[in-house]
C-alpha cells in the first residue's frame, strides 16, 4: 500500500493566516492518523510578494503550535533556516533547474508552447472579451507559430512565457475527497501560463512537479484551488504521472458570509497569539471550522485529534469564523491550565497594563509601590481564572486589585430597592465585624461563614450585604465573589475600601 504523504506548502508573504493554519492542521492530522509523513514545503516562486523573515516566522509558529513535520524546511538552534529530508530542496526558488527540465519536456512533446504576446496585446484581448461578455481566456495565437518563427523570436531574445496546451475537446473528471465527482469541459479551461518570463514557474506547474517528485499521496488545500485542479490533472496526464488524491477545504467566512480576509480584521495567527489565545485552543477552534466530529464533543487534545480525524468529516459548506466560540474554547483551556503556568503567561500582560513592574525576583505594584511576590500574583489570577476568555484581558479584569482608589458611581452600591441609609448601615455592620477579625483568619471560607452569620443575625437578605460589599471592594458591576477578593486584598485594604464606600454614600 502506498505510504500516505501530505504537504503544507505556504507562500512566504508575511504572516500565517488562520485559514492556512487550518490547512496545515488537517494535512498534519491526516498524515499522523494514517502513520504517514507530513512535509513542509515553501512556495516562494512569486518573488514580488516575498517578505523577508516570513519563512523563519512561519517555522517558529508551526513549532509553537506543536505541528511537527517529518521533513522540509525547519530552523536550527540558532533560528537559521535549514532543510531536512530525502526529497529536497524544499524551497521552490532552489528548484528552478528541475522545473526548466520538465517545461522543456512538455514543449518537446507538444503539451506546452512558447507565448510571445505583449502585455498590451493581452490587455486588449481581455478587454474585447469582456465587451462581448466572454470569459477572459488566452486566444491561442502563439500555438500556431512555426518552429522557424519561434527560433527567430528566441534568437532575438523576445520576452516569452510558456503556456499549457489545453485540448479543446473532451473533459477532465476527478473525484475530490470532500466535494465528490467533478467534471469540467476542456473548452472552459484556459491555456494557463506555467513558466513566467523571469524563468520562475507558476504555482500550477511547480506544485504538480513537486508533489510528484516528493511522492505526495494526498493534496489537501483550500477550496479556492478547486477550479485550478483540472489544469493540474492535465499536467499529470501530459507527464504520464499518476495524480495524487485531492481534498479541498471549505472557505472560512465572516459572520456576513463574506470570505474571511485581512481587510476585515486580525486573521494572522500571530495576532491571536498576541491577544492571549492559547495555541492548543486555537488549534481546537480551527479543527472545528469545517470538520464535524459527529458527536457532541468540542474539546480535543492534539492526540485526540489525530485519533479522530478523517477527511469524511470535512464539510462542503463554508464555515463561519465565530470569535465567541473561540473565546469559549480558550476559556475552557485556561481553566484546565496549571495555575503556575497560567500566571507566567499573565505576568507580561500585567506589566504591559502598567499595573506591576518586575524588580529582580519580585514585583512592585505601580500605584502603591508595594512589593509583592509571584505567589501573590497567583492568587490574583486564581480570582479571574473561571471568568477569563483570553489572557490579554487580565490587566483590565484585575485592575481593581492593584488600584489605590476605585472610581465608580455611588448608585452602583445600592442593591435593588434599598435606601442609601440601609446600604450605609449594612456596610458599617460589615466594617465592625471585620475590624476585629484576626489577619490570619482573613480567608474566604472564614469570611463567608462570619458574614452569613451577620446576615442571619440582623435578618437581612444576602444581596443586601454581599452586593454593596463586592462593589466596595471592586468598583465593578461584575467581578469574582467578595470573599475571595477580600482574602487577596487583605484586611487593611478591605477596611479602607469599605470606609471609602461609606463616605461616598
């Protein structure tokens, strides 16, 4: 049985789109599920769009996401780009002699031809086709040049491209593993350029040659390449090669059903990681953008994804990129994280929010100058862990802990239909109760017990005491529970904030 080999072949154009991350993930999962190889190839023949440093960035992100490949382009310990494997080079710009050899073979065998048409002539031709409401296609003018005419033009160094000679009779038929049987009339297929005037191949030729020579068994790529697949099948036939199996993935869509693009917001993987989305959560999210596990489960580790993934679960319809779902998944992963690890991830965001600064092994609260340690920050993070959706929110969420004075409207202290006087009285009761409490007993469970007794003794409702207390401690409408907050703040700060609230009223 032929070994399963998949490839992820991005262009180094600046950033890794989340759609490309999904393609990489599906290629990786399909290969690993079938005990095959996953290859990273760089399609860098479009030199105009090449962005310096993007290959290094791409390799770094795939490594960070945990998508290990068996061969291809990678980075050494110094971050320098290297290539490993028996089918290299894995960068198309280093394979130009290979492509030239195969283009010459196609020309020799009558499956491709030189085209010397100028840009002006091609523009005029397309303009006339549009006026006549025809599909823009090359009219085949240079197909009819004699060998003598071609040689003469070559001798004069006339610029040229090489085009695929598409038969105008018959059809191309193939089975896509997602979309099923597809049949395209040859007369609708353009004589595609396969070699540009700069000597670089187009995607169409390079990917066919590379996939064949690298023994790729399954080509898994975005739906936008589906219309080009008949051209690729024709190339495989012209070379006398067996085509791989194809699986085209549905488009990623914005909420308005338009194609997800950079113009409509952050879609680079780097952007999501900077916002504090965890790599495993982002992978889990993109897994479900187009693949159905056929169960109610939604949270999968990478190992579980490998066990479960199959191309039969890939949908045909486009998938809505729902950031609310991403937030939910990320929150689930945050809650499962080790608290030490989560705190380490949160610290840079607290520093960026100018709430704390690092001083050697400890930290200083910017507002008060108070010195705190990692264990204290852990307690602060534990307060918000159950409510966190992304790590970048932590600065705003816990700002009240590190503030000297809270800024809120006094009306926020009032629970339902209570009077101002009642709220003041209840806060005073809490103040008196806590004033005499030993600092060592200032733990959330003990505070809950004491204040529950206070509520019962004074025949009050819990909300009449706990709501004003929570607002007094945080200045917020929504926050963690007042007892957990009080434990983190400590006795002195709690009493100070209650006094401040009473004064406000």
